[in-house]
C-alpha cells in the first residue's frame, strides 16, 4: 500500500458504504417483497409450510453467513452515513465516538452470527 | 419565469464591503429601471454608470461563458449575466458576493484558493510516456463523450458557493477542481491518473464530499460535478483495493478503460 500525506482508509470505508447502499436500495426491497409478502401470501402457489421451508434454508450455516454479511453491509452503510451526518451538523466528536459507531457496525453482525452458530450447535 | 410585468423600477440591494476600511459588510439599495431583457449584470452596470461608480464587481463576456460574474442572488449562487431582473420582479433583489469566499471588495471575491486547488490537480494532458503513437493524438467521438460533459466547466465557482462541505472544510479540493481531475483522467489521450490520485485520495481531497449534490444544482453549464466526484471516489476505491491485493502493483490508474 503506497502512502502519501493525508492518505486515509476512506476508500475501504466508502467502498463498504457504497456496497451497503447498493444492497439497501436494490437487493433488500426485492428480497423483502418476495419473502415477506409474495411467498407467505401464496402468490407463487401454496403457502403451506413456508415458515418451515424458510427456516430450514436460513439456518444452513452458509446461507446464514451470506445473510449476516449482507445485513452487515447495510448496517455499515447506516453507520458511515450517521458519522458523516455528525460532520454535516458541525459536531466533531472525539475519535472514540467514531470507533464506537463503526465498531457497532462490525461487531453486531459478528456477534449475531456467533450466537447463531452456538444456537445451531446446541439445538 | 414568465412574468406579466414588462418592466418598471426595481429595488436592488447590493452588498458593499471594503475589508481594509469597513468594519462590516452592509447592504445598499439602488433603484434600477428594468425591462424584459435587463440582466442582473446590466443592473449592476447601470448602478456603476449612473448611480455609484465606486461599486466593484467582475464581469467580461455577458454571455455565460467566461465565468466571472458569479454572485449570490437572493441567497442562491447564479451568473449575473444569465439571470434577468424580470425573474425577481417586483423585487427587491439582493446581490451578494459568492458564499464561502473571502471578499476583496464589494462583490469581488478572492480567487486564489480556488486557482490553487484547480492547478493542483494538473488539469492538462499528460502525454503517453512511451511516446505519442499517432500524429495529432486523435480521439473518437465516443472517447470524447466519456469526459465531454465535465469539460464544459467554465470555472465560475458557483458550485463552491453552493457546497456546504466547502464551507465546513476550507481545504476541501471542491467540486470543480475534482471534476477537472476526472475530466482529464477520463481522457483517452491523458496518462496523468497516477499523479492526480494522491491529491484526490486524501483527507482534504475528495473525501469531505458527502454527495449533497448542491454543486450540480447550482452549475449553470450542466457539468454535474457531484457525478464526477462519485466517479472519482469509485476510481480511488478501486485503486486502493488493487493496491491492497497487489501491493507491488506499480502505478495504478493507467489507462485500462476499466475505472477511469
Ligand atoms: S462545475 Fe459548474 S458551477 Fe462549478 S465551476 Fe464549473 S461551471 Fe461553475
Ligand atoms: S460575464 Fe461572463 S459569465 Fe457572466
């Protein structure tokens, strides 16, 4: 990694932010409409057993991992926007606030997935 | 825009200020006769010719191409020669110097910070280091279309007056300078991406931008600097990722058609 005066890790932060934005805008609404409305309300045929089928798919460790990564991107997007909104409001908090904001975005999905794995292993 | 009144006399309030003499800027009212085709610049020239010759402002072309007559008109950054008094009828119209800029006198602002930022991004063709293959350095219409819109900038600085981030972060490179960098980065004849990257990808480079979009709303030439900055962010992110994966990748940003 080349270094120069003032170079930041902002490309990484912004890249994840952009990815989270794409997911929030294009992917999530479609998934929500399909899996929260169309499928359960039987638009694609019998809704019988939908919950059990979905539950079975989502508790697969790999599907769950993908889901947590996608949700992590959305959370990262929100955190990044929130942090920059502070700047827009002329609030310049100490570095620790920045660490906490992005920390929540990193840790919440990680802890969530860990809890899922523990739960899956014990049930 | 259409207004039934064909003309009349309008109160025009102009901010007067001589930083070395006056304590604070003040608004001075002038009564300006106007007709359907009286521009704001015409009104200022009327004031200077007929009412108060000491009033100071910049202008040149009178046709929205030289970029020197940017003012705040009722609080919005506009070109004085492109706006007409009829739009502001029955008045009053308030004319102030461009926001986010230091005032030198009356409506004249300090251009130096902007000029420094613009020059910093090296907004000129960097020739192919391996030599120019064809005489004339030709380009197809498609290649020109890739940057054409960004080349329409007239350096009027309205986008700097409109941008809240320019007001918050003084050293922010700003909309037009970043757009100029993108304009050359996207030019098939240019090989200067690597030189421009360190200026763009730094704290005061393009990252203070939070995509407010006020620059593109204010721009009188349809340049869309907000889009240019987004493209520059994406390109900087791609360069960062490339270097992360391949630390010895060498100079990123070569003309590969992918990210430029
Ligand atoms: S981008 Fe538009 S508003 Fe900004 S300096 Fe260029 S022409 Fe003026
Ligand atoms: S006088 Fe040239 S842009 Fe208005």
